[in-house]
C-alpha cells in the first residue's frame, strides 16, 4: 500500500486516473490496526485494478478534515479523482463491506 | 493461528470453544488450556474487545496505571503462549443443544466442541436521535481513543455520566479545547464512581449541561451543533460543537444467539448462574459483559472467564464419567444417586452391592453423587436421594425412589430378564 500525505494526496489520489481506495488510520486506532492485514490481502488481490493508499491522520490532520474524515477507521473510494463511496467508523468498516465497495469499483 | 483449511475435516471436536476474545474469553482460554482442554478461541476483530479501545486502565490489580491496548496485548500473548488455537472469524450461527455443539462462521467454517463458553461482549449503545447515523464518523464517535486526535483544540460534547463517560471525558481534555458533559440527572449527580467524578470536577476543561438530553445532531457533512432539551423545563436550545462522543451504556452482542435456545433477558443479555456461569443449556457457559451481572469491568470479566472454564472442565469430566460408567457399558447399569449427607443413601449403596453379588454380578454399579452432579440428577429427573435408575444401553428402563424396603427383591426381580437383555 502506498503511504500518502498532505503533499502527495492530490497527485496520487485526486489526479489519479481509475480507481483508488484510501485507508485513513492512526497509530492510536486499534480497529484500524486490526483491519490492516485484511486490507493488505485485498490490496494484493485487487492491486492491478485498484490503487491502495493509506493516510496517517495524526500527521495529516488538515487533510483528513478537508476530506471530512472525522472518525476512524474511514475508507474513501475514488474513481478518476471523484469520491464515489465512503465507509466511516468501526461498525461500517468491516472487511466484507470494504470488499463489497472494491468489487463495485474494480 | 490455526489453519482451518488444512484441518482434517474428520478431526475430533474441540473440548472447549470460546466465542469472543475479550478479557472474559481470553481468561477462559487460559484456564481451559491450563486444564489440558483442547481449546479454540474465536475472535471476529480485535483481541481485547471493548477494553482494547479504552485508553486508561487504572483498576487492573498489579498494573498500577496502564492502557487497555497494552493490557489486552499481554492477555493475548499469554493465551498464545499456552498453545490455544486462535482464529479470526465472525460467528453467525450456533447449534448448542446437542452433546456436540456446532459453531458456524461467516466464512463458512463449521467448528465442533463439547463445551462452549459464550463471551462475545457488548457494543456501545447509540442515542437513537436524528442526525446520529448520518454523522457517524463525521464527528459522532463511540471511541475516544480512536477519534480524539481529530478534535485537537476543538469543542466536543460527551453524552452520559457513567464510569466510561467520565473517564473518556477526562481523556478527551488532553486534546480538546473544551469537553461538555450532557448529563441526564439534576446538577451534581453522576453515575460514575466517586474517584472519577472528583477528577472530572477538578478538571477546568470539563463543563456540564445538567438534566438534559440530546434531541438532534445537526451538521452538513460534519457535526456542527446539537439540539438539547432540558428535562425539567422542556426547553430546547441549540449548542454549537465539533464532536459528539456517546457513552450511554452497552448492548450485548447476542444477535447470533437468537433462536439458539439460550436464555436471554429482554435486553438480550445471557442469563447464567452467577456461581458457575452455567446457562440453561447443558455444556454452554457465559462470561463477561454479555451476561446479566452487576459490575462490568475487566477484572470481573476475567473472573467470569476463569469460573466458566473450570465449570466447563467439570462438565466434561461428568459427561465422560456418565458415558463411561452409565451409558456405554454392555451390561445393565444400576445407577445409585447418593449423597454423603444421606445415611439412607449409604445403606442403599451397600445393599446394591450385596444384591448384585447375590445376582452373580450381572449388573454394573454406578455411583452418582447428587451433591457434585446436580445437573445429571436434573437431566434424569432425580429429585431425591437415594434414587436408583436402571439403564440398559444408555436408556433408563426403570427407577426406584423413596421406599427401599423391598430393594433386594426389586433387584432380584430384574436380574434374570435384564441380564439377558443386556447380553
């Protein structure tokens, strides 16, 4: 997974052609850390069709707020730079729900 | 981690399956493994459950001041060290009624165990007000450790006044400009323990709105304000805020148990015997926040787990004893339900032995201590000691209780035919 930050977000996500999934996380977020192995497995599976990025919100607080990310874990899904779907909060961000969005996106 | 896909499908059932990897489930697994039970621990997400998202833990004996994630990591290492099989799966269906309990997971695995400890915990209760759902993860949060960072130098409200609400409010003051507690009760009354209340009152960043509830959370994309209603005057007011943290108790994770036959109370908590953690179903025990109990803490969850595992071990030993001594023998079995407290039952034991010798030893005698095996007595409808049940090939074919004056005759009468049946 590609680590992006406030400097690279625009180029890697908003200006990227095709499908991008962005995993917003922080080192304090236990549910985020628990999801990571499953997300990495999905990145390996869908890697050719979907670009996977992650953002550490602690170092990119403004970027998070700018994307209206105010709770963790959050997943945003982009197509050609446009946000097309979102999962926010630990109840919403189940591996099944994430994979369902990826299938729609791929 | 156990690789279930490589497991032989004909493998023997586990002795013990623990559903839920919070403090209760992990302690049950530790006690299970130490009692040499073949133990499987199923956790759907993060080991530690709710404790893993609690920042400050100051009441776990011996640890002084620690954090939930750190303590739960230690629990987990302890479980791993003892060789417990652990899988990350979500249980969707259970069949707990039979002698072999069947657990089905979302990924389609079918797991079998002889005893089950149900410890799935609970999750935060939601307010159920307008705006809460759409703004979840957009300023509405149920996890301070997850989301506190977003609110650095911002203003938030905390709903609730119990231990969790007060402790998380104190934690949030490390980040936020102000934390306003919305409390149901009149001024000066909170549900939290006294020590936490005093720390909150001494914290200059914490403010209070008393005797009020949130009626609506407003915001375009992110939380902007809450509508408050004063319970005394009925007056409504709108208060600007950047975040709403909700700590108003929990809801048990028992949806997957609906229809399983396991007794739940109207709120969905499991009703279990507080002495032994036994549920209404044989071989099924409950532990931790999921059961009806008075105090929900890491330490009481761990206590439940220890008791449940020991009770499960005792249950398995009894079942094994029953199978070996009563149900599986080829010859007819005279099962004497006795108790050390009943003089008459000691006589009956002696008479049974003599009568059996006189009958050429054609019976097998089984002694069942009613005091130790109350559950077995209940299963076979034994209400008094002494009672004698005659089993053939695992089935009760006759019983004698109350009057034992003709006991020897009763045995002699059954000797010829039953021995023939038995052989």
